[in-house]
C-alpha cells in the first residue's frame, strides 16, 4: 500500500471520541507525528450511539476537572476545528429525595466553585421555574449545573479528528491492529493487515475492546462490557409548543437521566439488573461489532420508566420511537484507565470509559501530558491504570463492575465498604478477626478490620451517613484503649520492596528528597516528580549498607514498583524484589506494648537497646521476623513484620501475652483517627502530585544541599520564591460531622484552601481537618472557616502534631 504510514512517534489504537481527542491533544502539544489506527470507521465503537450528555458534576475532584475542561473545550471546538457541531448547552437539574442527598450536593457544589464551575443549589420552586413539567412534592431540592448539555458524539469525534489532521496528525481507518511486537531498539512494531507501523509510543484507546487489545501487550486490562440502554419517545406536543429545549434532568436517587431529544424525551436508567456481555467463551465478543447494538430489553427498565413518568408526566404521553442498547465498558471502580500501561514501557492506556463523551476532552489532555511530559498537571490517581493491582481478575472486575453500574448514581459516603468482589485477599488472621465480629473493609483487595462492634451494644455493619454514625463510639473506645493500654492491628498488604546489591544506597539517594537512614535505623523517605511535586512516600528500613526494605501504601504497589524499575539503569547490580504478598505486619501500640513484647520475644525492648525509629530481628515462638520501633498512631509501639505463614502464631501468642495488660484489637478507623491527631499524611489524600513536598510542610524530609535528586531544581526555585500554599492542621468547632475530603477552607469571602483529610480525633476530642491553605494564613491561631456540607464551621489553624507535640509517648 503506497501511502500507508510505516512509522509514527505515537500510534493510538482506536478512533472513538477518546482516541480522536488524544490525537488532537498530542498534535496540539507539537507532537504532530502521530497516527491513529481505527479498525472500522471512526466512532464505530461505543461512541456513535452515546446519549452525549456532558455534565461537570462529579464527586471526584480530578474527574470534575476533566469534565469541566471538556465542557469548556467543546464550547469552542467547532471554531477551533472549523467543524460545526450540535452541542446544546441546556443546563441540568439533579434531584434530591433526601437530606443526605442535599448534603452531597452542597459538598459537590463547593468543590465545583473552587474549580470555577458555577453549580447552584436549587429549591423546589427554582426547579419548577426551569422545568415546568416536574412533580416535586416528594423532593428536598436539587442542584443546577449551568453548562451541562448534550453533544453529538460522532460530530465531536470528527471535530477532534479534523483539528488533529489540520495540525498534521494522520488517521488510518479500516485498519485493525492485529498484533504488537518490540524490535531490538525498544520501538513498537504494530501489525495491521495493511502493513506494520513502527512507533516509539503506543496508546490503547480501544474502548470496550481494550482487554482484547491489552492481551497483545501481555496486559490484563480490567474491563467488562455492560449493556446500557436509553429510549427515545415520539414527539410530545407540549415540548413542540415550548420551543426552547428543556434542561437535562437526573434523578440519582431513582437512577436515571432524562433529556429532550428533538421534540421527544430520552430516558436512560442505570438499572439494578445490570447486564454484562462477552465474558466467557460460550459468549465471546464478536470479531466485529461496529455500529451494532444489543437487542432491546425494556422489561428491565420498566420500574424506572414508571418512576420517571410519575416525575415528568408528559413522558407517559408519547410512545417509544427507538431504543438504543449498546456496549458500555466498566472498570471495577467505574473510572476509566488513563496513563501508563502497567508493566509495559512506552505504552499507555486511554480506555474503558463509561462516560467517554464528556470525559474525552479532559482525557486527551491528560494522556498527551503523560506522553509528552511524563507527568500530568492534575493528580490523576483516580484514573491511573496502576491503581488496580495483581488481584484484579476477570471475576473481580465483573463483580465490581456490576456493583458499580447498580450504584452509578449512589451517594459517595465515606466508610461505605461495598461487598462485591470480596474477600479477594485475606491475612491468615482474617478468620480470627471475623469470629470477633470485625467489620471489614477492602484496601487494594486486602481485607482489613475497620472496627470491632461491642458485643450487645453495636450492630456489626456500617450505617451510612455523612455524620458521626453507629461506629463512632466503638472507635473511640478502641483509640482510648490504645492510648491507655495496648492495641493490636492486623495490617496486611503494604507495598514491600527489598532493594539490595552494590550501589543500592547511592541509587536510592538520587531518587529521594531527603536522607536515607543509617544501618539499623528507619526513615520516612519521599520521592518527588521531575516537576517537584509529591510522587510517593515510603518507609525505608536499612539492614546493611546496600540493603533496604521499602514499605508503601497497599494501593501504591504497582505505582511505586514502576517508578523504581523505571529509574534503575540497565545492567545495574541493584536488585528490586517485590515481597508484598509474602510478608505482613502486626501493629502493637500503646504504653503497655513494651511489657507485652518483653514477655514474648527474646529481644531487649528497652529504650536504650531498641530506640524509636530503629529495627531489630525478633523471634516469637516459631516465627522469625523483625520489629520496627515506629507507630503510625503516635504511641509507644512496634510494627512486627513476619512472613504471612507465621502470622497466626505471632498473633495468638501476642494475644495471650497481652491478656494481663488489657490488650484489645483495633481497626483501620481508629488508626485513621489517631494518625490525624499526629498529622501523619495519607498517600493520595494529603500527599499527591497536586502539591509539592515544600507546600506539604515536609521540610525535614528534604535536603536541597544534596547534589541532585529528581525534582530538586523546581524545589530550589520554590524554596526561593516561597510556596503558595502550606499544609496545616485545622481544629473545627464542635459538631456531629467532620470535614469531608476536599471541603473548602474560607477566610471571610475568600476561598483559601482545601481539606485533604478530615475526621475526629478521639484522644484530643476535636474534629480535625488536615488542609492545604494559602501560606500567608498558615500561622497557628489564624481563624478560618470550613464548609462542611454547606455549613460554615469555625476552624483554627493549629500546630502539628495535635497530639503529644514532643513525641514523648513515641519515645517513652
Ligand atoms: C446507551 C449509551 C449511552 C451513553 N451515553 C453517554 C453519555 O451521555 N455521556 C457520556 O459521556 N458517555 C456516554 N456513554 C458512554 C460512551 O459511549 C463511551 O464511554 C465512549 O463512547 C467511549 O469512547 P472511546 O473512544 O473510549 O471508545 P469507543 O467509542 O468504543 O472507541 C474505541 C474504538 O477502538 C476501535 N478498536 C477496537 N479494537 C481495535 C483494534 N484492534 N484496532 C483498531 N481499532 C480498534 C473500535 O473500532 C472503536 O472505534 C454511553 C454509552 C451507551 C452504551
């Protein structure tokens, strides 16, 4: 084929809305030598039949950013591309049936305002004013999203394609990718029936076919195709007479969207009877499903149709003109995959979008940044493919995808521990804790006890509320037991890497912002991005000059592993061994922890022999491991590290030895409360690439005098100029609700910051909000306010840590 391009810097596989946007954004960034390969015609996957709704509203900070970026871009795209499109900006109403839902809307509205989006809370009257056909008698109110609307998805994709081509990018249609290989030089060789293409980078933008394409790279993409339907009615007289298009309507408590299409209505429910397709060999994905649909299945929507008719009676006055039932891909958490393809160098993913029309614009920007700059402007962990680690099988993905689809519009309660896909990973102590009635939550697949209901007092489940709820008092008791006696927490699942080999220390030193610990000691170490932002945090335990154990958060396993490997020079004698699934941790903390451990292990646990921030090998019964004198809960304490197989023996002996000292189990919720009091940062909440280590007040972990490390240059600049924002703890006035993640911090009429962790500190009996605020307001004692679900609460800047400021209890 004469004109077939045999080389490109980036090859994007898939020409839906997302692939076309990625091509445009790469070209816009100056990477015009890019090629999009599409199996069939552009938009032939999920894109052509999408309803095209484009909300800004989202409970997630980064998804909201992406969607807002999209809606802003779409309003200009016809001009940019010189390609006229149907984009109806009608605004939208979301209905609230309950006070909880109104609280959720208040919080999302505040988040939106912080991003510059003008969401507005609505009264019943406001809603009827803009939507006269609405029944409101059983509602609480709603929220208005002013630039919501609907766009023609095919035109949107074609506009991106045209704008990209105008900049020099190329598109090959009817060109399915059939295989990929790497040549000796590390370049990709992408096979198609029209010929092979060489490329430096490749992007999987194959929509619901992402898993099929992923297999060509040896990558298991967590993707399930669900079927999603909407119906469109015949024309309705009152709409024809009205002229102006109705706003979009969403009823999240009932679970549907409803909008005007022509002079009819379009109704799309997320129904409980979520239906998956193409999962097994007896129902394989057809080789080609371009521009095809599943058979209509209105029966499973019946309940929702009736509910919507009761809400908007004109809907019941017209017959159904057409039904669209098409494939919509889901990941286990309903968010797409955008970013580095796990384990595969120079390959990226931009696929498995359930809202790919509204997210295409933002996704293209994010993907282009990943490729051209190696990092993204906004922290995008919520969509990072590496958030799903090795336990994410097809069965897990199916179970979670179904659960997510069913709850697509459900409220985002903190501490909701949904049941699907569990248990995936358990510690050997799981059954013992289950017999003690523990309420579990899954963290990166690992079952961990969240709290322990008190026999005869508490029901063993989480009642959902934004306010202090049924576990509050039990968690308080757990915290006080740790403060006064001793508590034990089973904490399986840390990301755990052993680093060894000649030069390991030097190599690590070049990656971290601060100092490595001496042999026999441990230290918190921070990694920055090249742009000087917070990449990750690990605890380094140093066994020998060139031998370390690095511990990170359970969810960080693939993320941290990739960073380490990426920066390991070829041929280096340094070795990285991932021990995450082989070892585990028991936390033993509280003033009586020394007494308990002394009766158990042969080691000397005295302050002189075993000081704070040091480690030693220990033997308990038949188990050999090591103990680290450290406590994330801020009391005298040790972490006990043993191979998983030995944990039952260690736990049982510990429990027996602790009887005389009042030992008790505590859970993750108590740990969370206590770490807030110590202002210990949590990864991807208080520590994200949205912030720099300097603004994170991590100065004692930064050594700018070191010759070099990743991120040093921009940090030097920031040090000189001063950070715009600073991490501080805020203490809130009393109330029965704590600040949610990303609550707005106010100074009078000015937005001055965001909360990154909120909760109740039982040992200090105060509501805590760890926050990033404008640095000129960071002095202790400054009076501010925090918007907690629509209510301004007085907040005072405090000094960290809030509990045991001299760390005397840790060093006792
Ligand atoms: C009924 C329904 C209504 C929806 N409504 C909305 C909505 O209102 N708003 C919204 O935001 N989202 C909506 N969606 C979701 C939306 O359709 C998808 O999220 C979006 O279309 C995904 O776009 P994409 O580019 O990622 O994937 P796709 O559009 O599926 O594109 C992937 C492309 O990759 C190509 N491809 C696959 N394999 C290969 C290969 N080996 N070689 C070359 N090319 C390949 C395919 O042919 C396809 O064209 C809806 C979905 C459904 C089913």
